């Protein structure tokens, strides 16, 4: 929500600029590009934005500031459709044909109450994941559903360094991003039902560290599941602490048992010595008086055979 609010503020800087509106309405693509390039360079370096578009009212792209050689194609993304249908700012994460996964924010561009087009800005999800990793101290593996891609489009995207995953490595997803090298390879070694893509908790070991992960489904702007985010936390420290606690508890009980054994040995030994010392000592047994007879004493010696 904070990211969308930031991009919306940047869009307002464009739609409120009369010089930019004049160049757009006059159809001067080159002039609009020259005017927008410094703004794009600034927001790209400061805020990490990767996409900046200007669209005509019918959804045809007029200018891509981030890729000026491409224009004239019809945009059919859900965020643009929502902005056109409601007349308000629309936002959402959308999957592109080359496997790009981008947070997009689209705003209607109105001048004197008349719609002259749309402004769109976006940020590829890699930047968002990078910030989330730093904030939460976790690792991520992003898998995109093959059902929303084509193999040809994905491989074209890989040629442009947009994706990292082999199409055939996993059954239903391709790896779009991993924040720690080697995690996807470790996942691929597990049985399909243990890899975490179906929602089951997953555990992998990498560089002597134990990571436990949970799946979070990724939804696009049309509320369709287009990918999966595996979030991994390093549990190595917790396991080490558990092992240390287990060792200390075991050591304590062993020590307590040893102390108890030694104490019992000493006590029994003392009792045995006392028993030995009493051998041969006379013991008086007194009989109770019967009638007028006198109490008599019987003296005997302790006998081990008694």
C-alpha cells in the first residue's frame, strides 16, 4: 500500500504538468520523451521504478519512456482496464508475456475534465523482494505458474536476463527469482510433493545452514494465482540452541545421577561399617513380668546366623 501511494504521487506530478499535457495532446512523441526522461531517471534512481508509459484513451501505447523504440501496441492489462472503467487510479501486480512480474499503477490523465490518456508506472517485483529481504531478514524463491506463460515467451525473457529458471526443472512453475543462489537447486532435489509449491512446509540445507520455508500464493490484479512465493527463514541458530539445551539437560541429569549414586554409596557404606562394628556386642532382651514373678533379663550375643 505504501509503495502504491508513492507511485500514485509520482503519477500526479506528470498529470499536473501542463507542458507535458501539451506535448502529448499535440502528438509530439519525441518532445514528450525529452521532457519525461529526466523525471524517469530521477524516480528510477531514487525509488527503483522500472516502467513508465503514456497510453492513448483507447489503450494504445503512445510512449514507453523506459523503452522508447516500442510503441503503438494495444495494452490489454487489467490495471489499465480498471482505470478506464472506473476513471480512478488502479494498481496491481501483473505477469507479462516474457515472465516479467511487475507492480503497476495506472492513472487517468484528464485535462479540463476531458480524458486525454493514461499514465502508467511500475516496478518489477525483484526490487520489492530485495527490500522485503532486508527488512525481514528472510530469503525468497519466486516461482511463476507455467499456466500463465508460454515456453517461447519465457525463453525469450531468459535471453534478456529476465528469468533464471530452466523451463523443465519443476513440473508446474519456473523460477523467476531467488535471493540466495542455490536454493532452487536444493528444491529441485526434493520429491515434487516435498518442494513446497503445494503449500506444504519445506526444509532445505544450504552451506551447512538449515532453512525452513512456507508458501504464499501470488495474485495478479485480476485476483488470479499466477505464482508462488516461498519464504525461507534460517533455523540453524535455533537448531544449535536446541542441541545445546539438550546437551546441557542430559549433562545435568547425568551429573545429578552421579551425585545421587555417590551419596547413596557413602550412606550405605557408613551403615555397613556400623553394622560390622556391632558384631559381638551383647543385646539385652527384657521379658515382661507375669503375675508376681520378677522381670528377668536375658543376655545374649548378636549372632549373624540369628
